[in-house]
C-alpha cells in the first residue's frame, strides 16, 4: 500500500501545474526623424581672366582672392568667385565635408590645364544653426606656358559632399 501511495503522490505532482510568481513590465518605442543634410551650389568657381605668359599658377582662395606664382598675370574682366554652397540640415548637428581630390582637368577642345589643391573655409566643427550655412571652396590652377586663349571648363563638374558627423 505504501508503494501505491508513493506512486499516487508522484503522479499527482507530474500532472499538476506548478504556479510560480511572475511580473510583467512594458515599454514603448520611439524614433525622431531629423531633417536630412542638404547642399546646394550657389556660385561656381571662377578664376576670371588671366594672361598665361610663360605659365605658373593661379590660386583662388575660399574668400575669392586670387594670387599668382610664376609668370601668370591677372587681367581685368570676368567674374572672380570661389565656389559657394548652402548647407541645410537639423539644427545643432555637426557635419563634415569632402572636397574633390587629386588633379582634375579643365579643357578647351584639346587644350588642357590642371586644377587641384581644393581648399575651404569650413572650420571642421560647424554646427548647423536654425538656418542655412554657407561654405566656400577655392583651388589652384596650373597654367601652361603660352596656354592657348579660350574658355576652359571641366566637363564633369566637381563633387563636394557633406554628411552628419
């Protein structure tokens, strides 16, 4: 009888559901969509008129000031301007900028000149305010001796990229 009693106790425990204390917590999920960063060209890079003479370099600073090295002469006429960009985005966010690298070519038919050493007035820790910001970009133009007169342009354009830090 003792064995039956033990067996009944074991069966009772096997088929009974044990109840343990439990607790539940809830949570919510949220997300904030920020204004995407944007960049718009407001002015193209223009070195204006120059006289090639025996060649050299013309540097156009981000504040639209030209300087020369070698025998290149600055001439009157034409518009001098650094490239200018308007940056928009979420107020308070900081961003970085990537300028064109290496050497690029300006051409006039088969005649070419190299443009490189792009610089900017971006200070590296710009935080977007409540309105757009302006950044400017300059570069150095390598002028060949006795460069053929004409209008020189780069066909593909230059890319300036901004992104949030």
